């Protein structure tokens, strides 16, 4: 059973800013970034122990590479 994967308010704000900045230079690159984030969230929803334990109990950190 998949779980819900939530972004903290700080992560949501960061993502919004990064996508907006990237879209100014390259809309396709901004779309690719959003798609990678969606893929990572799907993986965490399906495999909740992916990544490392987060600093806050009950959270996970999942770092995306290139």
C-alpha cells in the first residue's frame, strides 16, 4: 500500500522558487525537474524506507542526483 508523501512548507517554497527561476531560463528543464520530484515522491510512497532517515522523527531524506 502506497503512503502519502508530503513536502514540508520549507521544501514547497524552495521547489516553487527553483522551478520559477529555472523556467525563466528553460521551461523544459523546469518541467523535467518537476517530473523528477514526482518520480521521487512516487518511489517514497511505494518504498517508504528509500533514502535516509530525516532529522525529524518519522521523516525521510531522499537526495536526487543528476
